[in-house]
């Protein structure tokens, strides 16, 4: 293990089919006014809204409705939420939904009483709150981002021309999260497999960095193997509870800061994905899927030892009689086959990247000086062009 780190994750998790039973007790820890934040209405169709409102009523709360958090939540929406919080003196923001709703809730929490311009302070300058913040709790309905147990808040600001992530400290993590795998059963197949790839991407972003022998990598490999196994089952049979439960648990551990202990991290795939998301509003996990193989094939030679390890320990590639390059390439071929098997989008043209908007995407990519190679702007163009001619869905 290298470096110094602090591991502190204060989010309390309630996992399983009965997890919702704990919501009423949790609500007792907060003041009388709860802002119920949710997305475009899926929770009304699948009954989760009714269950949450029943718990809020039993706990005697005044509910402030905050509907319409969109996928890839916008800064404008965050500002609307801030106004609701101030007007109603909200004591708890209860985010019911996927990563977008939970990310949004954290953004509102940090921004509602911020005396500076929040976009500049948090997302551009990566500052930390110095004002009062509002506690956030969450009920997760879509698996992938890990937002349920981390400080991430990814916000799209089209006026500024960026989709940027801010990782807040533990004070902004959800205080509690209800994780009931059954709640995710109504997620459409497209969103579901996008979430599956998002998890894999979080694992790979943290795995492909550093050279040291590190316990964290062994944990990561175990999570990848569980994910690959369970997603193969769930992609064919989304109602398989065991598989969906394992995937939900894996997603939470994939991005709750455990896997960055002793590791540097890469995160360039996410930067390119965010730029595609900004320009096309495409689903987050699919943006990552469309650029991952071109990116990893480009940087493979710079981090060859880790790509060899990935091939052997995650995919079971046998090394006998093969060069390191051959083993590493076989590992990436296995990744490609799994992506095709679960049915993610691997072609960014299908997500709306065109010759006309390509430059806008390129300009919006943040190039991070981490991972095995710091990209040049020309390499970003190369990766995007490769992704535009990637395999098309049948
Ligand atoms: O809005 P509703 O009607 O609820 O529909 C949502 C939405 O259309 C639907 N959905 C969610 N749960 C459902 C359901 N439909 C039926 N049944 C259910 N149970 O799914 C759609 C997508 O939801 P969304 O929350 O946007 O998906 P996801 O969880 O993938 O979140 C994506 C956002 O999170 C950010 C992404 O950039 C993107 O903005 N990320 C956040 C991270 C973090 N906090 O650490 C890290 C990630 O890398 C990521 O960047
Ligand atoms: Zn992600």
C-alpha cells in the first residue's frame, strides 16, 4: 500500500427487501420539514412514492414536493431546489431515485445557503461548503453511480459548457440510504445495463492506476468478478433477485471511497463520458461504454503490468506461451465480449456524437494528469473517432 489516507464513510445503509421498514425510525432524527426530491415519475408508477409518503406521514412530517429531477441534473434545477429549501426551511432532503436525484440533492444541500456563487465555488474551483448544509437521506431506485454512499454530485451547466463532478466530504454523504433490490426491478433494460457498465467503469477507473502491490486491487478484482457473473444473469433475467441484489451491493462498494485507498485513480473515461453527456444528454453509463475500449487500447502499453493482471485475475486469461501484450489484449477482448453480451451501446454515434458536434465534445473534455498516460487533445479526438465507428447494436 502506498501513501497516506483517511477512510471515513458515515452513510448508514439499510439493505434488503425489508429495508424500507427503517425509514420511519431514521426520519425521527430530523426536524419536521422534509423535501421529497424525485425524478420524472417512475416512483409514482411503481409504488415507491406511496410507500415513502406513507412513512413520512406516519412520522408526522410536513412534505415539500420537489419533482422533476432530470437524468444528468442541471444547475438550473439545483437553483430551483435551493429556493424551495430556503422558502420552507427544509430540515432533510429525502432523495428518492437514481444517481441523478441523489447528486442533485447533495448539490442543493451545499448550495442553498451558500453566500458565493455555488457553481464557481464547488464545481469549478472544487471548494468545500463553509455555510450551513441540509442533511440528505436517500432511497435508491436505480443502481450504478454509487451516489448512495459517497459525496459525488455531478451537475450539468449548459450555459457554462461543462458537466462537472464535485466530490464533497463525508458531511455531505447521505446520512442514510435504503437499498431494496426489488425497487430496481422496474428500471428499463437500457438504463439497467447502462448502470451495470457504470459500475464496471468505476471499478476500472480505480484499478488502472499505480504500480504497487495493493490490497485494494484484490478487493477490486473480487468485485469485478462478482459483477461480471451477476450481470450475465441479470441481463437475461432482470427479475433474478439474487443477481440484482449482488449488483446493488457491488455498485455501492465500487464507489464509496474504499477502492481509492492506496490508489491514485484514473477517471479519464468519465471525463470523456461527461463531455458526451453534456453535448448529447446521453445516458451516463452508455457514454462510458462507448469510449472505454478505444481508451484502454490506447493506454494499455503504458500500464501493461496492470492490464496483464486484469486479464488473468478478472477474466481468467491463461498466459502460457503468450507475450504480455497478447495477454493484455485478450483481457480487453473479454471485456468487449461481456459488454456485447449485456448489451451496452459501444458506438458514440448512436448516442448522438456527430462530425458537427465532435469539436464541442472534445473542447468539453477535462484532461486529468493521472492514470497511466496524460492524454493529448489529439488523442481525445482519436478516442472519440474510434468510438464513433465502434460496434453498433443489432
Ligand atoms: O426520473 P425517473 O422517472 O425516476 O426515471 C429514471 C431516469 O429516467 C429511471 N429510473 C430510476 N429508477 C427507476 C427508474 N425507472 C423505473 N424504475 C425505477 N426503479 O432511470 C433513469 C435514469 O436515472 P438516473 O438517476 O439519471 O440514473 P443514474 O443512477 O445512472 O444517474 C446518472 C447521473 O449520476 C452521475 C452521472 O453523471 C449522471 O448525471 N454520476 C454520479 C456519480 C457519483 N455521485 O458519484 C458518479 C457517476 O460516475 C456518475 O457520474
Ligand atoms: Zn460513473
